[in-house]
C-alpha cells in the first residue's frame, strides 16, 4: 500500500512542479485578474498571495491527461487501465482521532467564507463560486456515506447557494429530509488529491465513495469527526465547510458558466448554512475551472472525461468481443462525445459498441466507432476514418427518447421532459463486404537496415535479374526491395523493365509483381 501522505494535495503540487506542470505567481494578485491569467496558461497555477484572502489559490491541477498520469504514477496511455485495476479492490475507510484538517477551526460566527479566494469565474455568474467542493453526506437509513462534487455560490459570510438541479444522491437525500421535516447535515471538502475528486464520479454497486477513494489510493481513507455536524471527513483535506441544508428554504442561485461551455440559468436552490470552517495551518484553496473559452483545458472536463471513459469501457466490453480503446475528448465537454476503437470480429460490432456506449451514461450523446488501426486520441485520424469509412444512409445510428441531464442547451424547451434527448452514433468501421486492403492506411515504407552502400548503382542488372528469377514468389514492390538487400530502388525498376520486355513480369490486381512467368 502507498503511504497516506503520498495523497495530500501538497504532495501532488510538489509532483506537478517537479515535472514542469505548475506555474507559480509569488507576487500579490487581485482576484479580478485570476481568470485572465488562467486563460493564458496551459499549466496548473498556484497564486500564492491572492489579495485580501487568507490562503493561496490553486487552479487547473486536474486539467490535463499529463497531470492525471502523474496522479496515478503511470504513462498517459495507461490511465484508464490503471483506474480499472485499482477499482477491483475497494478499501474501507478508518476513523482516526485527529488530523491536519483541524489545525485551524473557525466555529459559528468566527467562520467567514469571504476570506477565502473564491472568485467570479465567468462574466455573468451570479457571484464568486467555490467550485471544487466535495459534498459529504450520510444516508440516515443505511448509514452509508455519499460523496459528489458541488458548486457553492457565496451569499454571505456563512451562507451559500447549492446547485441541485440535476438528479443526484445529494438531491434525493435532501428531498427525503424535507419530507421528514428535518435539515440535512453536509460537509464540503475543498482541496484534496485528484484521485478523491475522481472517486466521486465513479460508482461500484453497494460500495460508498470513501471506499472507492481508498481503492484509487491503495490505502484506507483516514477520517476524522467533524466539529459541529455528525459526519466524518478526510483528515488530510485542505479545508472543510461544515453545516446544513435548510429544509424549506430556497433562494436564487446562478447563473453559472457550466461544463457545457454555456450558462446555466438561475434556479431556486437550497441554502447551505455554515456552522464551521476548518483547515490545515498551511491550507491551499483549490478551485475547479469549468466551461469557458478553454473548456478543453479545465479541471471539470479533465475529471469527467476519465470517469466517462471508465464507464463506457465497461459497457463496451460487455457488448463486443474485442474492444481496443476509448477516449472522451475534453472539448466535447468530457461527457457528450466519445470515441470507441474496436477490432471488428462480426458484422454489427460497430453498432453494438455504439449502443452500449450511448446507454452507459445519461450525458453520453454522440459516439464514433472506429477500427483498431485508428488512434482515437488523434483528431486527424478520426476525421479521416469518418471521411473514408462512413456512409450516412448506412452507418448513422440515431436513438431518440434517451435519458440525459438537463444542462444541454440544445434540448428542446417545454416538450414533455427536459431530460430526454436524441443520441447519435457514427459507425466508421470498415465494411466486411469490401477487400480488406482497400481500407489499409498508406503508411511510409519501413525498410530496416538500409545500408550505406544503397547509393552504389549497378552498371549491369543481369545479376539482380537472376536473383529475382530465383525467388519468384509474387510480392509487392516494397517486399522485393526488402529481399534484394542493398539494391537501389532505381536499379530494381530497371530490372523489372527488362523482365517486362521479355514477358517475364506482370502485376496482379493486388499490386503484386509476378517474376519469371507470363501474365495469366
């Protein structure tokens, strides 16, 4: 098992810096300038002295596959497989007496959210947001913990709005609490190792998110009891907000620039009343970037891309015999667009993969299926596959009336349910009724061991012709070139020409040269 201290946010920040993935701003920075600095950089950024605030601000720590590879200690191409490997063994949490998250405690009136470096992320947002908040709740009937990621709009020193428009376990528990006439106790963790955030987006039947966090870490989550609510939170978190969701009290929350790259509207959402703020002595306030012009380089797209890939991969593995790769491009929100590569064994495999992927998650909206010779991480190769292997009247799959989440701005308004969408698949796999080589990618010829005397030209091709006639098995030009050793390509052309004139060379429909026999 890995040492628990390996999974602090501070340890991850150090790793980012060692690998050139972190940019530090050591001089004081106004919160007004944060968004512009984030938009102009492709790195994680640490603002060490945000003006008027009590702690540093970290952004974009989870906004690239390179950073996720560092979080998992594997090369980028092994990220999904490593996540799946770790999820096989959930690790239950353990409760400890104390932890760094309680080094500083502000209870009751001493709590002040306006001292945190929460900032206005998008021009039309309803206010500054705490956007990297992991909500921790416990189901009163089962005692099982639940965790998700939530945004909190600052409404005052001890009060925030909470987005609960989309279906979630937190919303379900809040509604049950309202029906029972009670408040719902919640703790929000702000600032944690990336694997903890990822765990909130994954699910294993019958397993709580703390045990999934333990699976990804490879060691138990160490939990400590909260100061003012009956919950337990990670002892190595940076910052925790304790409090409750008021039962019959909602207020306007939003607008907010969503993961779709568009604004979510104003909604009447529950109010979170803060009873305590606890944090490390050297705490870092983490924010999760979301939406905007650089949507493909945001924390949110980085998290949900990986979570979607894991879920889609599991579904596709059940649908086809030989899946090869899955990728959810962050520019497609990390949720809406998915690419699946597979080794097509039987007709219909491409469509089966598409149907499985589209059904795996509500927000998976468009799926492109390609063969295993296509790199799903390459925009140009996927474009080429669609251009050359797809026919719209034959290979387009449309599934109307599918479940989704309501934030998609393309959904038709006021038509029954706003959580129903049409989904699309593009089957860009090769046709089984066409010759296989018609779809082969024209790659550069691989001619290993090209000798230095390849430049020596032959004055007489007679000896070369003799070698050609001795080895008369039909083959392509490149194969003849490989077999003839150091021969110059021009000399092979001359030898072929002489053989052709003698009626001893011809080419078949597959591009193979037959030597030493007349054309059939």
